[in-house]
C-alpha cells in the first residue's frame, strides 16, 4: 500500500506493485491521462511531472519513490489552467498536435520555479530532455521567456 | 451510447470544452450533402431521441447544424494531428455562414463515406475541401437569409449574416439564427452556382491568425488523444510481433507472463492474409489490467519465431545495390531533347550519387487504439488519419459488414503518415473480440520504431553535361527505391510514375536535354508514406546536385539556381505520366514564376551573399510539392569538431490562399525541425531482417538545442487556389542544410543522415 499526495489530494494505491512506474499509476489506475507516454525510457519528457516540486520523468519513477511525497501533474499545475506557463503557451500558440505539451509545460514550470529569468542556455539544458516531434521548440522558448516576464 | 469517463483528480475541467463530448455525439443528418457524388442521406445511427431533436435543428448539409437556440455545430471530418485542420476547415464554414466563431461547437465525424474522403494525408484537406466547406456555409447562409427576408418582407439580397444573426442593415433589424431554424429547414438547398461567397475584404476568419479549437484542452491535460481514450471496463494490451516482417510465431510459452499479477489473458494474433496492406502483423498479445503490466508480461513471453523470407535483409548491402542499380539504364519517365549527343559534345561532366535511408515516423504518441467488440459489432476509438480505411480494415479482419463497424477519431499525437495505416486499430478490435471486453492497445516506442511502414530507402544518380561556362546542357537522373505499392502488391518492384513525379520527372530546370529514369528495387520490408514521401530524397538529390553544379561553375549558388529555373513559364510536362498530386495541370499548373518568387524572397530575407566566417554558411533549396511552392535558406554553424548547429532558417511558402496563416507558419516551423531530424540523425537500418534501432537514443529526434533556433517564415499573400501545407516545408530542408555545410566547411554530404560522417574542419 502506497500513500502519496497528487495535486493536493491524498491518494492510496494498494493493488499495484510498488515498482510500477508512476506514469501508469496515474494513467491506468487513477484515470489521469494528461501525463503522456512517449518512450518509457526517460528519453522524451512526455511523462514529466513534479515530485516535491522537481521535474521528474514519471515513466521511470516507481510508485514506491513517490510514497508520502507531493506529486503534481498537468491537471494540477493550476486550478483554472492559468499558470503563467499555460497562459504563455496559449498566447504563443505553442501546440501543434499537443501530445508533448503537458510534459513541456511541466518542465518549463519547474525551470521557472528555480530560475526567475532563465537564459537561452538555461532553457536549452532544462528543456532538451523534452522532445517535440512536431517541432514547436521556437515557440516554447518564446513562451518560457514570456512566462518569466509575467512572473517577475 | 457509451460514455467514456476521463477521470481527473483535479477539480478543474468541468466547464472546459472536452473533446470527447464532440467525439461521441456524432449523429445522422437529414438533407442532401454537398459532397460531390453524394446525394440522399440516411438517418445514420441516430437514436429516436436524437432524431426528434435533430428534426428541430437546421441541417442544410452533413457538415453543419444549427439548433433552435442558435448554437452552430460544425463537423470536423478530417483528422487533427497537429496541422490545425480541425480548426481551419470549420473556419471556412463559419466564414461563409456568418457564424460567430467563438461560439461555434465542433463535432468530430465518425468514419463515414457521406463526408467524402476523410483520408487526412497528402496535404490535401484544404485544397480538396475548401470549396466544399464554402458551399456548406454559403448555402446555409442563403437559406437563413431567405427565411429572415420572408419574415420581414424584404429581399434576401438585402440581408447579411453576421455573428450568428441575420441582419437587414437598411432597417437595422436583426434576428438570431436560432429563431429561423424551423423556417430555414423547410427551404430547398440552393444550387451551388447561385451561392454568394464572402469577398476577401469581407472575411473575418479566413486569412486571420486563429487559435486552434483544442488549445485549452491541450494545455490543461483534458484533451483526449488515442492514448487516453477509455470506456468503463477497459483492459490494456501490449503485443509481441516478429522482429522480421513476414515472420510468424512458431511456439510460445506464456507461463511466466501469466504468472504476473494483473495479467488476464495471452492471445495469439494471426499473421496477415495474403500481403501486408494495413493488416496486423500478427504476434502474441498480453491483456492486463494496466499497460505497464501488459508490457512487462510481453517481455516475459518466451516466443520462438519463424523469421520468414526477409530474415536476410541487410539494409546496408541493399543500399549499395540501389546505387549500383542506378548506374544501369532504367525505365524512362521523362525524355526531353536527346541527352546522348549532348553528353558527347560536353566540355565537362559532373556526376554524383545521393542516398537517403529508411525512416520511421515516430509520432510522439505511438500507435494505440481502443476497441469494443459486442453483439457482432465493433466500435473503435483511434488516432487514425483515415477512419474510412480503418473501417474497411476492421471489416476485412473481423469479417463484418461495414454497418457493424464504427470508427471514432480521437486527437492524434502526431501522424506523419503512420496513422493512415490501421494495423494497430485492427489489433485492438481482434483482442476485444477475444476477451469480450473493451481493449486498449498501446505500442511501445520500441514497437513503433521496429514495426513501422518505413519511408522508402533511395539512391539517386545524377549526371550533367556542361558547356565551357559550366552551363548544364544535359541532365540524367536515375532513381532506385522500393515503391509504396509493394506494401499492397508483392510484384511491385520498381518506382512508379507517381513517386518519380515527386521531384524527379518534374524537375523544372531550363536544360534542353533531360532524361529521368527509374530502376528496379524489390521491397524487403513494409514501405509506407512519411511526411513529404519521395519528395524528401528527390529534393535532396536534385537541390544538392544543382549546388554542386554551381560550385563547379564557380557561380554563386543562388544566382545559378535562379538561372537554372529559367524564364517565367508553366512547366511543360506533356508526354510525361505525371500525377501532379492527383490534380489536373489545368487547375494546378507548375508555375515557374511562383517557384522563382519564393526562392528570391528566401534569398533576400536571409541576406544572401553576406560574408560569413569559416564554419558558418548559408545554403538554399527550392521545391514544388503538394501543389505549393517552397524555398528554404538554412544557416549552419559547424564547430571545428564537426558539430552542426542551426542558428536560423528562412522559410518561404506560396500555398495559394492561406486559411489560417498561424497554422501555415507553425507547419513551416515544424517542417524545419522535421527536416533537421532527418538530416542530423534519423535512419532506420535492418540487419538479418530486424530493425536495429528501438527508441529515441538510437533513432534521435532533433531536440531543442539541435533544431533550428529560429525559423523566419514568410507566407506569400495570395488568392490563388489553396495548395498543400503540411508536407511542403520538409523537402527543401535537407539539401539547403547540406548545401550550407558545404559553404561552411567544403564538405559535401551526399548521404543522409549526417550522424557518423566526419564534418571536422581546420
Ligand atoms: S515517456 Fe517518460 S521520458 Fe519518455
Ligand atoms: S506538439 Fe506534437 S509532439 Fe509536440
């Protein structure tokens, strides 16, 4: 039995092996499908969530590692979809297919939480783990700068 | 009707638009469709309740309904995979109708021939449906205006529709659409040739940068992709497939797999019948109570495979054989003038061999689907580019009548041509039938990379004869690649005119003697189409060779290219079997003036000709594809260690009328990143018939610091017939980038991708 807090709510999972990656706990057990599967090997970032505020890849984070910790997913990034990152993403029309974007936004939000005014280089190193096959990188960069501006 | 439950633990979302609502409420229709070739329409699958409420709605055609509260619902019948088409085509309907776009509701169509083609590929959604959508909106507008005019006792021609109201400006009267629904519904649908369309100056949506309809749901995580769709009781499956295409299961030991907690069933999927087409490959599936467990259990299966006839496929040797094939004459596809005497008279000759590998589509969302087989019928929910062909595949694989197969289209997490092929949906359907419960199949990334319908592998041999000044007098082009049709017909072992017509037989050069040939190549794997198809290797070869000719002639590559494009004219392809992307040349000629214009603009915007230090360089390429015109300038920055960075790209497109310019721009940005991926590192290779790559570590996709840092997009303002957009930006990218590398380092790249090639300089 594992207890964790997901988006501020206490959740207990008792019927899954504690080695099950959080990604699948969220998606298949809890029905929270905003966190995406892209590679399963920590290579693409589609599954990025926050564990105690830090961006982690949920496809390689076992359920056990989240015990008694705070998990934030895209569904809980903001109450009304109005986190500065989400607003900047909308303003810059970032998404194409949209599939990678929850992971992109979670990585970006974690970056901005630790770095108020990220440089292009900061953005490169924080975001290079997130693949966008549609190629929205240019707008992601712009949106991160714009969200930083908004948050200052 | 099945109601899916998307459970989010967060409290948000209830007031948001949820894509699923539209997805599951597709209903029938009452009046005639305006789709060419379609006439009377059935009630479809409407329940009696639906039918009663639909009767009250105004449904002038299959794409549009207005209820008596004035709510306008537009049907999106093409698949949304990132191009913005789910927004762009409905925008056209709303424009002509005079609907208030902000309050329009979209409904995603089920797979159904009544909509006309739903096959979302070939960059054809706008060009094929722009006028259909205009008519759908304009005919409803005419009927609403007529109904209002009758009420007011005025002429319909004095009325106008705006913001979902009919207006009579002279008397300052207005009436909402909802109030006119009943009267408008009794009127005859007007003839197409009587319709009034919005003049360019009058447009409020078409031509305006418009946000995609699904934006909110994508940003808060509530958008439903194929990976996310669930119905109560859904079980999760993963599948082991033979490492070699054409192989099958010899024996399977599933004891260890069955012992894993959560595993419900191990099912053998039979190998396809006849030839591949879109049938499942076959294999062994595990169904479990979650996807992770299913994947773990698949890994625990002990399977002995009969590898079949392709077990000796070695793509490296095959690539060499392709090059060799292009050194012998092939089938002639275009023959202008007479190249032989021109080569004899030449003062110089130049020849080069270009190679491009198999590619995997690698959409961010791997193939996946949900299906429910119940009472002799199947319903599927899938990220498919083509719900009608999916329906056909399910019909064949399950032996059902078409009316027993229903296909819902979810959002697609990328498609690029992979999701036109519904083998993955058929797997879900077969498994649901076996289990008697809804089954969601997920392909892992490894499955995706190893069991794709691969972009063809290509060799192109180019040879030019030149006069004293280095001006080409004759050009021979020979290509060899396994054709797409080999996936459907095992005897198809040579390039087709439709593939050669993607950038080879339609080379636009002002050269008096041109011959284009295709050389045989029998496929050893499943060949499919991938974003831009044969335009990728062909534009690479052709534009690289032109650059080589320019340097050989000691002429600026841009000046040389423009000179080679020649006079403004319509390219004469008489006598050439040329598909022109299935459009008549009379409607969509090959207009050199437009190709030259985009090339000139790209050069100007990039500051072509400026001095750059060694290691930095500009490269240019232009190409017509999918009936649109594109030119790209790439700036590269190659470190002395040979690492290539892409500080800036200039991308210019003339696609005729641009319905949603922001989405044209985003497609050009994306095409540059797609082009960067395939130039830098993308290649699928096979040894002993098995794919050697498996995930993003060995099949890399350009990351943020590798993709172009900035893409400057220019869209040529135009009222011409719409051309394609989604694929058009890709073909010129690789040659422009490789030409830039040559300018920067003096190293000529003739084989894609760059990875493993030595680009160091001193
Ligand atoms: S799915 Fe976790 S990093 Fe790709
Ligand atoms: S928007 Fe499609 S993968 Fe990023």
